[in-house]
């Protein structure tokens, strides 16, 4: 087929990698990238821990393993050539008991099958030679793991796309698709630059308006929320009425329309309450969650003309964006035809399911957002200002810890979001996390940010509740670290006992787009859906940033050559 006009929806790492791949394969084509944000890497790509995956977890011969290997082969030379910050530092996974040691040995077997260079098991007495501050019964070390600046990588790809003659249209939101036999017409609207952050500031009511800015506050109180700076977040706000909730909802389209009922099909609250109801941390978590539930229920009860249900309730509809109707005006007047294209590739991440549904594609898999909270600590080996007394012979303050690279816990298939790492970042400060829990908004980064439409989408998705029921035991343990900074630090200190808990402070926050099926199964393979000349990326492997350049090759292959379109792992 003749291809002269190509559009990519999404100016994140994967979208720009795909756009760059197109410019290399079709140098005469006109390539346009659309994104509703006013900067590239505004969401997942700009909110990562920076770990470059070493390939320890992938199932041998799987597509994810092949993409990881190919991704690193392309990634390292590209970063070197373009001056993107990158440091090889090694990764050490540490087992704390015999069960974890068995899983670690299984991972080592995978690493050997995947030909991970230099991977080896370390006995207890050998761990200190690699990471002096780490403690455990068994370690798995991958010396060529690294950390990188994935936001800078995304910006470098944007430079390449523009240099090749491509156009990046920011502050332009794609809301609908007209898929025809010979072209795809995009519909959308302009978004005022900065408007998203301004809405976020109002919605977060005391959190940071800039998603890249971490707020502060007593994380042990109020579910790690930042200190309120607006009267709406005070204890009196609960009696202020429904208008406050309306003021706190993001004004943005909802292109996904599902058909689920309003109530969750599975509840796990009673089980968790029976197990942990007497513990303070659970009471605190239940109070916080109950507050959100009350507000959400109140919003739903007001009918389709309100912000809470009219803009995000996933009621039946045509799939077009309709949030403007809730504000007393129609989006139809603002929506326009953005252009007609021979090929369209959608790499929308957190909004992938909504845009797929807008194009008339299968609603599965759905996106369930998970917040990834990170903490930070001073550079490894630095002196704690509050305690300058040094340990004899170390030159370091008591409790400080020297971390050379990446120290992580052993992955547990039964607890897919329980992994934690201590990372020596590119700036030498320590990054701790992630502490992962269900997000209150797909694009809410501040500590008190929430989006009623996004909460409703998750709460009415039966796949999420099935997943929650399957992981109830491990989720209950995780709730404690969600509401308590000290509990989280205690877990991390099992890996590095010398970490100074007093020096740990809230760090950056990201939101992970987890694809999930109706049965609660997590979709972690590259999943692409095609409809004629439209290609939509529905899910990517867990370490998608590491594999981005290789994934872009695979996506463009399928878009141009009509390769596998829907089956995972093909």
C-alpha cells in the first residue's frame, strides 16, 4: 500500500520511538505525533525509576525476553551516541529466607537460559563484596544492569523525529477515529498549554501541580499525603458539600464507554477486616479508602448530568469524548478533524483502552492504573546532618549506607507489585521503591490527587476485583506500607539495614498502566490490536522502557506488514 502520511498518537518513549522508526523506514513520509500534554514524556516515560532491565525475569525464548535483549542492544549505543545519561552499575537481588532463595535459584536458571552476561549466584559471605551494605541469605548479581534517564531518551527521540522532517503536535488531544478502507481520519481538540497542570493543582488540593515535583508532609498520616495548602483539604472539607468534589475533577475527555454495572462484583473488604481490623494501620487505611468511596458513591448518585457520573462513569455511548457536556457546553463545538492518514499508530499508555474503544476495537484488555510511589535519601555514604558522629573506621555517620548500584527484593509471582529496590540514581542520591498501590487517577501524581471518572472505571471493572481477590493476602500486607512511611522503610531496611530512616523523604511518583483481562489476569506481553490501517498498542512487557526501541520495531512491523494483530506473545 502507498504510505505518505503517518500519525502516531502519544509522545511518550514508545510513541516517539515508533515515530523515529517510521522516519527511518519511510524517509519520504510525512510523520505527525499527537499528544494532549504540553511536553514529551509527560506521563509514564517521565516518571520511572530509571532501571535498565538486565533480563533476569523473562521466560526464556519468550517474546519479552527477545525484546529485552534486542532492546538493550539498541539502547546502549543510542544513548552513547546522543549523550543520554546512562551508568552501568549492576543489579543485586537478595533473598531473605529459604522460599525466596528457591525463587532466586529459579531466576538464575532463567538468566543462564537468557544468556544474561556475567549473572551469578552469591552466597551470604559473597554479597558484601558486591554491595557492602546489603544483607541476605543468597544473592543474584547481574553486573551489566544500569540506570538511565528515560525522559532524556524520549527528548532525544523527539529531536530525531523533528530532524527527519516530522512534526510533534503537543497540547492536541485525539478523541476519536474514523477508520476507512484507505485511510484513518483523526478527530480531536486543542488543549490549552498548562491547563492540565492547572486542573491537577485544583484537583490535588494541596499536592504538587507539576507531576515531576514531589510534595512533602508526614507520610505516616493521611496515606502519605502532603500537607494541605488549601482549605478544601482540611478536616472541615468533609462537610463542605458536593460542590467541592465537582471542583476537584479533571476536565478531560472520556473516550472509553464500558457497560459494566455500578457495583463491584467481588468484595474483599470483609476478609481483610477480619484479618487485620484490630490493627491501627488497617483502621487508618480503611478510613482513607472509605472517604473516597463515600465521595464516589455520592457523585454516582447525582445522575448523568454531574461531573462524577457524566464525565467518567463509563456509561454507554458512542465512544466520543463528552466531558465538556458536564460543564454546560458540548465538546462537539471544540472537536475538529486533525487530519487523514494512511497509517495511524496509537501508543497511548494510560489511555490505551479508551482510545481503542473509541476506534471501535475490543475493550479488552483494560487499563488499571497503579501508583508507583518512590522515596529518596541522600547520596550513599553521606553524613546525616542530624547526627554527625562517625562510626569508628568508616568515615560515615552511623546508620548511613553505601549503595553502589541496584539492590532489589526477589520477585514473587503471587505478589506482582511487591518488588522493592534501592537504587543509586544518576545523581548519586538513593531512590527507594516503588511502593505500588491502586491509583486514584490515571494521571494524578500529587499525594491527594484523584479523578472520580478514573476511580469509577477501576471500581466497575470486574477484572480488577477478581485480581484483588486472587492477591488479597499479599495486598493486605502491602496496605501497611501504603499508609505508613516507617513501615515501608522497615521493609527496605531488610535489604540494607544501615539505611538511615530519618534521612528518607518522599520522592517522585509515577502511575503504571497495567493491562488486565476480564478474569483478572495481568497482561504483560506485547499486545497489539489492528483494524485496517489503525494499529493500537494495548500492553507492553513489564520493562517496556528498556525494550522501547525493539518494541518500536515490532510495532512498525505489524503496522506496515500486517503481522500478528491480537495474540499475546506472538
